[in-house]
């Protein structure tokens, strides 16, 4: 998977990872993937709900050493 942009939202508490993601998704083109890195466990449900409501696609999610990594494809 090719990443168009990476957003580092580590150390940010809810709801900031989603707020920053909303801004960052504007910087990528439709069909491109935004990688979001967060340490707040709440970001898992927040980003899933946001992508569903905004029409974007949460392609994949994984966790590495306490960092949650989300791959969001822009609608």
C-alpha cells in the first residue's frame, strides 16, 4: 500500500487525533491513503466512526509497540 501522507498524532488525547485527521485528509487526493499514528486507545473507535460517517474508508488498522496505526483512504 502506498502512503500519500503520514500524520503523527501520538501523545495527543481524544478528540485531537480525529480533529488532526480531518485536517490532514484535505492534503491528499481522492483514492490516496493517509497513515495516522496515535497512542490514544480511544482513537480506534473514534477514527472508525469518523471514516464511516465521512465516507472515507478505513483500509487497515494495526498496533506496534503501543502505537495504533490507521490507514484511511480518501473518498
